[in-house]
C-alpha cells in the first residue's frame, strides 16, 4: 500500500473519484463485513455438502472484501485530505431514554489501513490454509472460523461507535477461541483456548467500564459525539476513561500484565497464529488506543501509562523469546514485543500515533511471513516445532529459507527492509520524549536481533540435527506463493514512509507533531544498528560457532525464568486464581456449615417442637376436659393473687 504525500495528477484523481462515486463504493462498506460473515454461515451451517468447495468460498469472500476496500482506498487517494472520511448509517439500533445509537460504519484514513491489511494478509493466509489444512477432516469448519474472524475484525475497525466496536471486539474473541482450540481433542489445546478467552474477558471489563463512563459523562458512545464532548470533561474522568480503554487494549493485544495467553495461543494451526499475531487480533488494542487519540491527548497521565506498559512489554517479550526452543512460541514472544513497540509509540501521543500504525502495517507483513514460513518448516519436518531438532534446512527448503530470511532482516531492523524504517522511527520518537523509554526501545532492539538470529541460525544454519526418518522438503506452491508475496512486503514496506507518506496520510485523523531531537538522527540510527550487530554477533557465537545441543541445557536463573515466561502464570495464579479459589472454598464452607446449618437447624427446631406438641393432642375428651379445668384453675388463682 503506497501512500503518496502529494495529490495524484488531476486527471487520475478525478478519474478515481468518478469510479468510486459511480459505483457507490462507500455504500458497500457493509458488504465488506457481510461477505466473510455469509461465508462463515454457509460453511458452519451447510454441513458436509460444502466440504468439497468450502475452502474456495472462504477464500473468495475475503478476496471480495479486499477488492471493495482497495477501490475505496483508491477513491480516497483522489480526494483532498479533509474529504477522506465517509460515514454510512444503516439503521437505528438503540433508542432508549438518553441512549440513541445507530448501526453505522466509518471509512477514513485510519480504518482503511486496517481494512487493507486485514483483508489482504487474511486472504493470503486463507490461500495458504487450503494446502496446509488439506488433510484435515474438518477443513471446511476451519475456513468458516477464519471467515468469522475476518468479519468480526472488519466490524471492529469500521464501527463508528464504541458499542458497535465492542460487538466486533467480542466477535474476534469468540472466533479466536474457536481457532486456538480447533484441535480441542488435545487437552492442552483446549486449555490454551480457554486461557486466551478468560484473560481477554478480564481486559474486556476495562472497555465496558470505559463505555459506562463515556455514557455517564457524554450521553453517547458514538465516536464523533464522544470526541466532541471530551474536552469539557474533568481531567480525572478523561484519565479514568483512558486507563480503562488501556485495560481493554492490554487484554486484546497481550500486553503486560495480561500477556501470558499469547504464547499458549500457539496451540492452534499455524495459519491461526499468523492471523492472530500479525494482522488482526493483537493489533486491535493498538487500533483502540489510536482511534481514541482525542481522549488520550487530554490526559498526560493516561498517555504515560500507555507508554510504560508498551516499554515493559517489549522488553519482557524479547527476553522470553531468547529462551524458547519452540519456533512458534519464539515468534509469539516476538509478537508480544513488537506490539509493545506499537503501544509505546501510541503512548507518545501525536508524536507517535502515525509511527505506531506504520510499524503495525510493516509488522503485519513480515510477521505473517515469518509465521507462515515456520508452518512451512513444520510441514517439511513432520510437524516438529523444536528448533533443537532442526538445523541446515536452507538447502532443503530454499524458498522458505529466503522468505523467512527477508522477514528476519525486516524484524531486526536492517536497512533498507521495512522494520528498519518503522521501528527506528519509534525508537527515535521514544528518545525524543523520554530517555528511559528510549533506552527500553533500544535494548529491545538488541535483544530482538539476538533471539531472531538464534531462530534463524538454529533453523536454517548450524549443524543438521534431524531425527532419523525425517526428510525435509519444500512446501507446495500454494503455500510458498503467499510467503513470496509477504516477503515482498517485508522488503518494500518502508516505502510507506517516502516523503513522510504515512504521517501525512494519517494526520487528519490522529494528528502529528514534530518532537525536539535529543540527539542527531544519524547518531541514533548508528547506535541502533550497533546494538543490533552486537545482538547478531552474540547469537552467532552461541549457536553458529558453538555446537547446539539437541536437548535443552539447564541454564541459569534468568534463562530458567525466561523459559517459564518470567513466571507470569505463577503471578496470575497467585494474584487472581488462588484468591478466587480460597474465596470459593470459604463460600462453600459458609454455605454448608453456616447457611445449611441455620436452615436445617430451624427446620429441626420446628419439626421437634411440632412433634412434642403433637403428643399433647391425644384425642381423649377426658384429657381435654382436665386441661381446660387446670387452665381455669390457674386463671382463678392468678386473679386472686393479683387482688391480694
């Protein structure tokens, strides 16, 4: 997606505008969402009759959405910067008291970037999955889940209100649960899906609370009405809304302290990992923060917390990536770290919003390529994911090696590959804002170079460590073609920055401001490249020039901590799970020993009393007469005593 900074030639711009207006392309925004949703309904409800052609339908629906989005993008290019926003109102949804909300979609410079990324990369992943899942008996259902995921993600980024965004947000959560646990017959995979689902629900509480606050303060959940009213709110309310939105983003984008689900999400098929970790689900939190820029611009506290969360996560993810021998989990830790860079940039306000989206777009290409290349390696290695049983695969899998290598050069930030341009801009902006944040970003770049070089060397270089009977081979063309296209994005993605193209494109939506440079840009670039070279050299020394053990060595305290995800699961269990267990056990005890005893004791008292009283009711007239006589005698005696 090349975004020019200058207007297109008058004739071309007018022609593109006429095409868009003649076709009413912006009136078809709903169709972009409806196409994959229709595919999901057919594939999930059509039964075995759709098995033979279901994968074709799944691919075509996403391709159709991409074509509509591409035409919309080209039409926007032909318009002036202040005319590149369209709203489509479909119908009134809620009309209850002060809450009046319709279902509508918003196409602008920000949302169209996500539309193109989701549909284009999503289509490539669908195409790759045709061959990757060819022998799975439930392939048709898998494509139905993929379509559902794409539809929900498009709804999320095209919604014109927080409430409609939340519908897509939850749809993405449902689809991810279904995809991560697709092979639910394996208990660990089912557990991983539940873990992702529950941890995301924790973050969803934050988004819900933020929406409650907005409605209480502004009386609306529509973007335009909230952003228009937010300057009139107090600093406390703006900060509270910003922090609650951040909690939602933290859960969806696997940021500290809710990042632990992402590594276990590798349980699903590899195309799921590429879809979730590259172009869609984990980027939703970044979208939420950047879309809410008018809120964060009014709260320095909320912005600072966002930046700190991103800085912590990018370092944590990088450290975890250094100790993973599972190739997919190493890439998942990388995703956690790279999303941390995006969140850090978003926390820098107008100085970083555009660079957060820039890195999100380039990352979508090279990380999807890395994941799909890892799937290609697994395909040739009998589904083995342990890099300690790889080595020297470059000759056996030349196309996969080349595509993975280009993605590797992009993610570590070697010029002129895409990651160099996008990540260096974030490091630069971080240093301009705060030296501590800049150092975190710089250190993360060095660790990224180390762990990604480790993955590259252990997989394609070093000594051959294959199991007997394993014969690595290149993947079929239907799998390698998407790899080649994505590798092209990893090489050419930096073109988005030509003449500040991405900055100029997004400025009408998110704004932009130039920060004061603490040090010359060339010096910071040189320093970053030096740190990267050090990381690569360290990996070469440890894994290329030294033998790689086929079994995982013991390692020190830090290595042990990294292998166990820095004990985040332990912390979550201690802080969240254990107290809940204790509270549950106490309530069960209280129910059994307290409430049950009270109810049962009262029942026993009434029953015993009734039993004793029943004995008095003998049914003999003489007994009743004697009782009446005795009662009368006691009454007379009492009266006499009182008178005396």
